[in-house]
């Protein structure tokens, strides 16, 4: 289980624009921010399910981005999508926001018969995925 993931990004505003657009179809938004003044170094933005959603994790940030000198390096992060349509919308929104395709929406039966995912590279080249495990 993952509680949260934090990424150091080169350009917080560019990454914010990318993730705001890519996450909108998944119902994920900024639920917390921490200023550079509060940390004494860099500002951070925490994403999670909207506070007014019925999600058990509503209002809890589980994905963070923030500025810094050192990038955290290549990695893969997968986010749950409630429907296959949300996976499709994530992929389209991420590409429109400047992401690069790393695998269009589709069934990945080598993971399991209902694994429906889409992959994009974010502005820093990280592999980001949305996945739905529900049957068609």
C-alpha cells in the first residue's frame, strides 16, 4: 500500500498545470499546499481525492510535487481510475497538457484480464499511469 509519493520537479508551475489537467478526469485535485516559507526551502503541492468526495481518502494528499535541486529520477506511478472512460480521459488530458504518450488506453491482459491502463510521460520524463481494474 502506498500512503503518498513525493516527486521533486524542475518547474513546479509546469508540473502543476500538467497534473491538474491529467488528474481532473480521475477526481484528483490539490488538497493541500505547503509554502516555501513553511518548509524553509521549497513549496509543495499535495494531490488527493477532493475533500467533498465520498472517497474514504477524501482530502488526504497521497501524491506530492515540489521544487528542489535534485530530481528523484525515473519512476512509475499508477493511479486508480473508477472507469475505463476515466482512463481514456486521463490519457487525452495528459497529452493535451504537454505529456508524451507511453502507451495508449487499452487492456493489458498480461497483468490480468480486466487491467485497462494508459501511460504518459510527465514533464520530467516519469512514467505516469491511470488504471481501471473493473470489467468492461
